[in-house]
């Protein structure tokens, strides 16, 4: 065996004791620390305040489940195909978390962070000015603003005002959420229409304001959705629909003639 030591402030075990984050797991953590608080603590290696924990757990609740999204459907269908692999079904749903579903949380948080430079605005007028510049630049580059718009909640995502209110109540509203809120106010001036600030986006803004690692924001969305996918599987066991979904596609397929792929042409300008 090598004499090298591998340091960690996380979990460490000896024959008669387990430590976690510098505390005795059995005496100080089990039965004393909630899972949401522990997840925050593990990611930052600092114990969150009660207010931070409340807002963080509200984010987890907001992202846990959103109905028959692709993540839920693929989990149910994978379980139908491989009922002996619960881990495979859950993993399939988590792997479906990307730029359209769940990944928006990280995309929005990182996008907002990239727009923030010192000195920060000190009032709504200043935030609106910054937001207007951000949205205008995105429009000029034909890019979407992460967190803006929703395929279902077209008149407003009910999660958004609740999370904003909780953050304000607990005193954890920061620059990311301030900019995101301002984007919600000014974007119609640029886009010519009003779009909702979606729940995944506001979750990203809140998580960034809580000081969580930007590179891991999608991980927190996946943590939340893991609970939702377990719920999807639990319901599938009692009230299965996966086979109906499968048969709906399988029994209604329609043969068509091949549509050969055409490589994009090479323009003169590209030479």
C-alpha cells in the first residue's frame, strides 16, 4: 500500500467512527441536519443559515417534478424496458437534463454572472439599464436569454414570484436575481413581446446568489429531479402508463420513403 495520504473535509471513516464536514456523523449530523441543509453544506463546505436553507430547499421543491417532461417519460420507458434496473431508469431521466429541461438553471445562473461587472447598479433604474443592454446584445447576436419564456406557463411561471418573495423575505436577494428581475421588466422593449421569467431560470439566479458553485448549478437541479423521478417510478409501479406510451408510438408508426441527407453546400464566401 502507498504511504500517500488523500485529504478530504467530507466523509472519512475509521473502524469505530465516521466524520463528515468535521463533525461526528452519528452524533452531530444524523437526526440533526436535514438533507437540503446537508446538500448545501457538502457543496460549499460551510453550513448555511436557516434562511439560506429555506430558500435552497424551496429551489429543490420547485425543480423536483414538472409532470410528463422528457425526463419523466424516459425514466418510465426505461423502467418498462428494464424493470430490474431502477438505477438505469433514474439515470436515463437525469441524462435527459439538458439545455431545454433542467439545464436552464445552470445556463441562466452562469449567464447572469457573466453580465455582472463592478460597480454594480444601486437602484432599479441602473439594473434596468444593464438589463436593457444585455437583452439588446443577445437579440443582436440572435441568441436567447436563458430563463426567459416557458412552453406551458406563457402568462407567468407561478414558481418565479414565490422564489423571489422567499429570497427577499430571507434577505438573500443578490445581484443575479436583481438582474434577472430587471430583464423581466425591460425585455418587451427589445423583443416586442412579453415572455415569462421561468422557474428554472429564477432557480439559477437564486442559487448563484446563495454563493453555490456556478459549475454545479445543474447538479442541484438534478438532485431535485432525482426525488421527482423516484416519485415517477413509484407512481408507475401503481398506475403504469409507460406501456401505453410505447404502444401509442409503436402502433401508429407510418412508413415513408427515405429522405436522403443533403450535406450543406459550400458558399463562395466561405472560401
